[in-house]
C-alpha cells in the first residue's frame, strides 16, 4: 500500500472503476450462492447479531430507509426483515447494482436501487427518509467526510435517524499481512489516501490486478465532528471487540490487550 495525493472527483471516479472491475469476482463466489439461496426465503437477513440488535432497537416497522454504499444490495434488501418498507440503496457501482437487481428479483422486494455518487446526488431524489444506514467499509472510500455526512443528512427528514456499523479507526492502524501484524503499521493520523491496485474482495487474500482505488483513514474525531457539522446529534456510540471486516482481520480478535475493532453509532437529524 502506498500513499498518493488525488482530488475528490478523481478519487471517486477511480474507485468506481475499481469496484466495477471487482464485481465479477464477487458474483463468482460462494457468498453469492448463499445470497441467492437466502433471499429465496422470506425474512432473510444478512445482518450479524450486533447490527440485528441495533436495528431491533430502532423499531423500523413501516419506516422507509436509505442505505448509502449498498454494494450488491444484500443489506438494503435485509431491512425488510425488520419491517422497513420502500427502502432505497444508493451505490455508484453499476456492476454491483446489477447484482442488487438480481437479488431483488429473487426476494420479490419493494426496494429500489439508484446508481449515483453520494457527492453528486440527482436533483429529484427523495429527501424524507425515516432512517439511513451505513455499514462496513463505506467511510474509508470517502475523500471528504464532512461533505459525505452533509449529503447523508440531506436524505433524512427532520428527526430522521442515521445508523452506522463500521470499522473502528484504530483497526486501520494494523496490517494483517505485515511481517509483524501486531505492531501498528500506519499512523492513526494518516493524512491522504492509500492506493491499491488489486481487485476489491472480502477474503483479504485474492490478489488480482485491477484499476487503482483510493482508501482514506478517518479518525474517530473526524467521524464525530463530521456528524456534528452536518447537523446530526449522536444518540448512541458503542465500540466492539469483534471484527466485521475481511477474515484476515480475525487475528486481532480475542486478545488479552484487545483493540476496538468496529463500532455502532446512531444519530438523529435535528432542525427543520
Ligand atoms: C465495502 S462496500 C459496502 C458493502 C456493504 N456494507 C455490505 O456489507 O454489503 C462499499 C461500497 O461503497 C460504494 N461507494 C464508494 N464510493 C462511493 C460514492 N462516492 N458514492 C456512492 N457509493 C460509493 C462502492 O461502490 C461499494 O459498493
């Protein structure tokens, strides 16, 4: 992983190419087969126990939600299992949204999917969602967290709620493939993206050449301040000792000196 300076538009465009180029690998995987089989059954959800608890607490029955960075739509579609209705998944990868449409067909869902860059949403988009969801591996693709959260807040009605289930910024300091994986490899205060030229996969092992992609490390203070500046009031924050990342990060679980590995956060849009 090396570092690079690049503008927001260029980074977002490059990341779109990289995700599109990685889509086929995902559809050829055992995970995809599990999804197609799973969504054939009513009430199927891919959310883990932590996120299930969080969503249960939010009581989503009859509410309409938007997921930003929905990828193949597995989680947007899973929101139906919590009673949510007419949800929207937004992602800039056309190739992954083709997969989302296949899963939607299998599930017989009333979700919609929109191909759009979160930094350049279309004019006529709905802006009265009851809740918004951001999960695993979205914040790191965002070159500007303040503008990102402003776009997210703009999709919510006043009083609408945001829930985040993401990688803990401290985990970003470690490199599981390093010779000494338990020593911090990157600064918590890393400024500027790292660039990868491999397909983006979730197993952490597959190394197939792909267009360059740009990944940003944001501190916990960047996240909290971004939410505050976007007019979102944090109502819940919990740090967890388990991993919700690629399996290569599992080596950091169950340690005597345990790192925080992921977090759940809820916030509400205040004001009119
Ligand atoms: C790791 S995936 C999210 C996976 C999802 N949390 C899940 O578990 O199924 C990140 C997604 O963010 C999308 N993305 C990255 N930058 C984006 C942007 N500027 N606008 C919209 N989507 C973006 C990518 O295309 C990718 O599908």
